[in-house]
C-alpha cells in the first residue's frame, strides 16, 4: 500500500505552491485559510501535511523541498502518529469498515473550540480538511463561521478537487493555490526514483495515471501493480481461468478484502477502457459499452451490499460475452 499523505516526506507536489506558501510565512503575511485546488491525486493532501509540519515547528530540511522536514523530527513523528495537539484533521470517518460519504456537521463543529485555544506546542494551530468537497451542507456552514472570524495564530488548509462546488463565501475567504497535473515524463521519473521501476514499465504506468502522482504511486504499489497485470491479462486472454478467479474472490472478505476488490475492479475497468480506445471505431463501441456497465459496479456493490465474489463473476461473464460477440 502507498503511504498516507501524513507519512510522505520526499514527494514535493508542486515547487511553485511550496515557494509561495513559504514566502508568505517568511514575510509575516500568512493567510488564515488556503484553498488547495487541483484534480485528485496531484499531491494537495501531501502539501497540506508538509505545510502543517512546518507551521507546527518541524525543523526545515531543504533537501526535501521548500517545506521539507525530517521524518525523525519530533513534530513529524507526532503528526504521523495523529497525536499533535495543535493539529486537527477533518476527513470522512470510517465506521464498521465503511467510509462515510460526507464529513458531518458534528465534526465541523469541533473547529471553533479547537481554534479558541492557544497553541500548546507551536506558534500556530492548524486544521486540515481533506477534502472540503466532502463537507455536507451544514458542515460547510460551520466551517464558514470559522473562516468569517479568522482565529489568531490559526491556519486552515482546505483540500478540494472541485472548488466550483464549494460555497462562494468559502472560496472568497481563502487564498488559492493551484496544483497542476504532472507530465507523463515527470511521472515516469517519479516512478523510477520512488518505486524502482524500469523505464518501460514506468512509462506505461505514467500513461495510466492521468497526470496524478498519487495515482501513479498507487498503481506502482505491489498489490495494485499485480491487480493491473491480472486485469489486463483477463481482458486480453481468450478465456479466463475460472478457478483462479474463484480463488481471488475468496480474498474479498472483510475490510482488507473490500480494498482488494475495489483495486481489482478499478484496474479491470481501466483495462477495458484502454481496450475500447485501442479498438477504435466498430469493435471499440462494444468495449465502450462494457466499460460503462462495469463502471457502475463498485458503487452499486457498496450501496446495495452485494456479494463481491458474485459481482466479479458477473463482470467476467460480461467480459466473456463481449469477447464472443467479436
């Protein structure tokens, strides 16, 4: 599995964003709220934790970028352990092995009390909202009250994949930092440096990541890479080994099994999409229809609590029919 953003120290999401933030801090003009904008996976959450570590007093490590800090710094260790008293993180909660669909108003209502207290170990108190897109309506209004009355020595870092969906009053009270997508060449270099991939494999995965370093690193992780290879083999093979598929489905139980199921379905959907694009006109339409059908399955499986093994079997049967129709 890939590291959580709070545990990433060597990934510099965007040099310009880090430089702008550090310059504002050095000049004493640090805004109280920052809107970190860009498509999902471009390093916004990693930036938020990097900025938070520095605001909370971690010693700088220029070798790791403008906001770099050492993993063994006491502040870094407290952040990684989710136990720093001056850092609050709002994110969707996990209950009963399932992730909530939104950040609740009860979570957001903790913000005013958090910022009403003086920093206990650092110069600032910091809140990270990952992602602001997940705030429900009441939670967004609770956050807005904090932004309308900026806390002394307080900084809010808002991660957003779709800033246009946020309340205009929230956007207007934040300084915006944009995180652009990465070029395929930059992603391939990242994969060679961080994942140790050969140039050909790094280039292939970079092409699948849609400009997202987070997606690229996830794709290069052992389990995801194996799921990708398996899914591509199923799409390209004349027939699928049913015994192999049944053995894989046996591992879909529990929370970890859910993650394995979602990863495999994600890679199967991606492999079918690539096949549709490769086929072009004519045959491509049939594969595009399969891609559309498969794309709905993960959400339906979670929403209706369907058996994951049965869903995979149905997807592979649909795949077989698509091949046979050609």
